[in-house]
C-alpha cells in the first residue's frame, strides 16, 4: 500500500484541540516515538507499541520529550501574541 502522507514532511510537533475537551491542550509528536500529550495534566498516550527492551530507554527519554512539547507550545503561543 502506498504511503498517503510522507511523515518526513510533517513538523515534529502539531498543536491540537477538540471542542469535546475545551480545557485540554494537545500536542502531537509525529516522529518516533509518536505520542499525544495533554498539557493540562501531562498525560501521555503513546501511538507506538514498544518492546520490553525499549521501555527503559523510553522512560529515560520521556521527561525530555514532555519538555520539548511544552517548549513547542510556549513558542507557538508567543507567536500568536506577536
């Protein structure tokens, strides 16, 4: 099956919202490991299946990924303010 979207052309982060969750702010990380974080409470939903051997590495990288998502959001909001 042909790939419909070339993921290398997607930005690393996307900002998302949903009217069913008006108080939530979602950041979608489009590169491996793909995830959606809700900045309201820093809950993370992984969009990947991980091998047991990958879990330690993932746990170590998670704080940096959350910080990068938060930094992306702050940058985007500062651009709206200008």
